[in-house]
């Protein structure tokens, strides 16, 4: 009886120790990945706690690893001094999702940016804001998702090519009286191939083909420019706040890594 109890306790203790080792190992691995990304991207600058300044929303467990919704919110008091926002997924093959550099038309109110990303394996997702004085603030969330970078495209390549570069741009005033409270939605038809997807017929990998540059303007003023990579989902989609003048058109210029150039234009509409 006593020996059986001792064996049970020993087994349980070993299991707990193994679990603790696995958690510690994963935490160490995650930390090492981020340390490398941080050094390569921001050098030796301190990354400050973004609590109260940056709210990052992402699902704890993603329904579809190839289209994981994430959104970033920054209150007006902080956002007015933010010059760029960088999204990072530590464990992705290309961890820098995109950097958004803001312009005058980014607005003086609350700043919101939402998009959809690919996540290759369980990973920390980070939103990192750089202010005009060179300080860096970060918020992060852990997301359980895997296989997003190698997930097959939703459309046949020939069909996708027919609509490549087409844009849907929607603009609206959240409050007609307050010009700082405006929202826009942008979607670009593009396969955004990661280079990790396999053609099931040929057994060959589909070459990487993705939107890597976007410039959004309201009138002749910059809302943001984006430099992105393979971690943005197929048919890149963005929802964001901005500030403009009624009647000014929103224009979008996009380029992909194969030299494709795409342009779109939409007029403001009241909501």
C-alpha cells in the first residue's frame, strides 16, 4: 500500500517537473527569439512597457492560423506622438509582419489599426510603437496557432491572377462634427504567397509573391506608409482611423515584391 502511494507520488512529481521544464524551455526559447529580433530591429534601445498606451487584441487560440485577426488601439494622448507601429510575430519565418509609418493625416484622435496575419506556430505577437522622441513602447499577446504560413491559398492561382491588385476602399466619418473621428477600410486582392505553400499537383513550392509596400493618403496628406512581408494574410485587409477633409479622396498606392504596381481611389462618404 505504502509503496504504491510512493510510486504514484513519484510519477506525479516527475510529471510536474517535466511540465515545468517544458514551460521553462519554451519561455527561454521565446525570449531568445525576441532578443534576436529586438537587437536586429531596434538595436540596444530599451523597449518600455506599453500598458495604458497600447492595447493589442488577438485571439488566444486562433480558428484559422492563416487569417488571425489582430487589432491595435492607442489613446489620443499617446497616439499623437507615435511616428511608427511595428507588428512582430516571434516564431514566424519572417517575424516582422509590417512597419506602419504615420503621416499628418493619421489624425489627432484615438488611433486604431486592424489587420489579419499568418502565424506559423504558437508565438508571442507584439505591437511596438515608436514615438517622435525615439522611445519605444510594446504590448504583446501569446497566440496558439500553427501552420498559417504554409496553409494553401483559398483560390486557384489562375483565378487569383485575374483580380490581382483590385482594391476595395471604404471611408466614413464616425462623427460628422469631429474630423478626427474617421475610419477607413482597405482590402487588396492579392495571393500574398509566403513561399512556404506547396502546389498539391506539382509538389513544388509556390514562389513568394506578396504586397510589400502600401502608401495611403487622404487628399495630399499621408495617413501611413507600410513596409510589409509574408506574414500578412492573403488579400491584405486593413481597418484604420485617420483624419481628413470631407470631399478629399483617399488614394492608395501598393507594390509587390515582383514589381507589381496597384492603385486605388475612393471618396469620403458619411456614415
